[in-house]
């Protein structure tokens, strides 16, 4: 299965394991709650989906790379204890609590979350001394005489032997006690994720053109060389940061992330072209509705790969603008909920600045707990901090303007909040104009050819662009999408008619 399917299946497993009967007991008893064994090549997102599942399901996450552990840290340190058996005192060996299990209990204590995921990465690469303990843990969920709390799903991840010479095979006894999932790389799934995460447009458009370069691991005379999904995502983060700093990403920099020289060289060359296309075709002018006829003529006559790159640039600009609208929309929604609380409490006579202080504290605590639970993704963190900073700004304004009366404070806060609503409206209108301009440019350049079909498909697949179209509309998109759906229907009908004719022809031939 691909990583998206694996994520859904693990989430389903977690829900099943946490479901309780009418007496409050887990529907599937702990002894039948098999650990999940996730096997797949490195760098395809196994760790990331754990964070996503924990965040979406509201449970805790404790993650360990098990190769960093010794036998002592995993099962605890030995100490001598006195015990009396049959009137005779004996010295016996006991163990302190496992560092791994202690982390689970600590997270439960800090966050109040009693259920979660214990993720153990590189499970089949443990040392020879630790291997028996890990197999025991997968089979019995215990380290020594210490047991993992109920309500915690064990997910262990490993790499197949072709990717790592240090791996150990699991015996039948262990495999018969786990729920095994084999995961493989899938560019289409990663691309969907990349659009959602705002991966740099150059990375997405390059891999769109050269999908075979998305994930490769090769053994050469110079050693292992590879390009992985993790490498592309980390490189994207660096490119975005370098662009803000005005720094150049050259072949050497790319090679620090994409450690397969020919692909690193190829992408570095493409990145230069990407920036060149940005300048040559004046992408920012296009989305503003200002382009020259020569721009359309040049793009119309360009090679297909160049057309794809320019459309990728345009899509990237629309995605950035749509993302800004979506984030402002989410902030406005969050603030609206906070201000309803503010209105309710100040109506009861509470001091406005103190109420805002309480609202800020609660949101900061929520962020802290989510971070400690291991379930705080970057976008949720940014939104939470943005909301906190905005509420803090309101509180400081009330103090600066010496507004203490509840009614007056509510009026002031409502006015400031109205500014956020207006900003959302303005961003939406500006982005809508960018969508209209881009579609108009592509219509004038390509007419109804395949390039426009591809662009409509990409807008539909993009997380932020599809969100924007759904919430703010775009007449050009709906018009072309309707035509695309009509063409699909017409093609399907033709295929069905052809199949029916072929069946009749074959039947007549038999007669």
C-alpha cells in the first residue's frame, strides 16, 4: 500500500483498539491488540504520518528511534532487592523502569492524555543484545515485568533488507503477533501531500516532469546513492529559506539533500531554468493581469516541458495566495470563537483585560499540551500562535487606550476584529482576480488545448487552490471543469458503446 493508505489503516486500527464496550472495557482486549509493523523504504514519511494521526485523533505520541537505545535504557538498570520466600531472605535482581515506558507515563502525566501511539522506528536494526527484549515487547508489550499502559497502540517501523544491511529478520512467532503493513513510495500521494504542505513549486514541477527521480536508491562503486521523499521536502524548506535571504541554491547545496549526483545535478539545472522562466514570462505580471502578446506567443511555441514549468509557476503563485486567504479565514474563525467567550464573560461583569488574559492563557496551554503530546503540526502551531498574538494585541490596546468598561471594550474589540474580517475579504477578492487573470492568460495562449485541461486538473488536486475555489468561487474554473467532466462522460459513453459493439461482433462470430 502507499503511505496514505497506511495512514488511514493505522488510524482505523487505533480507533478500533480504543473503542470500548458498554461496561467501559476495551472492545478488543489488550492481548489481542496487535502492534502494527510498518515495513517500507526509508524517507517516505512513516514518522510524519504518526504525527498526523496523533494530531487528528487527539491522542499522545511518544516516538523513539530504537537504534539509539541500549539494553539498559530500553528495559531499565538492574538493582539488588531483598525478598523473603518461605522464611528465608534472598537477594534478587530487579530493574528500574524502562526509559521508553517512563516517557509514556511522563507524557500522560504532563498532558492528561491516557491514550496514544508509541512509535518505535528502525525496529529491525536493533543491536544483538537488545533484539530479544524488543521481540518480547512486540509479543507481550512488556519490558521485563513492566507493561505498556492500556490504550496505547504500538507502531514499529522498519526498512526491508535491500535498503539496510543491518536489518534482522523477524521469526514466525513474532510475525504472528503483529499487524504487518508493507508500504511503498508513491509520487501521486506525495504530490498531494506536497501541495498541502506548501512544498516549493520547483520541486513539484520538476518531479512532475521526471517522476522516476522522485525516489531512487542505487548501490554504486562509490557507495549507496539516493533521492528520497524526505530529501525533497527538506531541500524545499531550504530553498524557501534561501530565497527569503537572497541566497543561491547551487548544485553542491542540492547534493547535500539529494544524494544521487546525476539527479542533484539535473535538479540544480532545472532550478536555474525555473528562475529563468519566472523572469522571462513575468509570472507576477500575469497573475496581475498585465502581460504582453509576445509572452503568449513564446509560451505557445515553447517545448512541452517548458509549458509545464510555467504552468507550475502560475499554480504555485495561486497556491501561495490561496493559502494566505485560507490562513486568514482560519484565524478569523478562531478569533470569532474567542470573542464569543469574551462577550459572554464581560457581560457577566468580568474585567475585559483579565478575560482576554484568561483566553490567551488557555490557548497557550492548549499549544503546550499539544506540543508535549507530540501532536502539534507546524500549521496548527502557527495558527495557534497567530491567534494568541492577535488576542494579546487586543489586550494591550485596551490597556493603552484605558478601556475598562465591558460594553466599551466589546465595541472596541468588535471593531478590531472587523479589521480581520475585512482583510479576509480583501485577500479573497485579490486572489479571485489572480485566478481570473491566470485563466484568461491560459485561454488566450492555449485555447481549449490539453494545457488548460492539465491546469484545471492541478487546481482541483491542489489543497489550497481547491479550497479557495470551493469557498470563494471562480467562474473560469467552473466553466472549464464542467467542460472537462462533459468530455470525460462523452469519452466513457464512447468506450461503453465500443465495448458493446465488440461484444456483439464476437458473439456473431461464434454463431
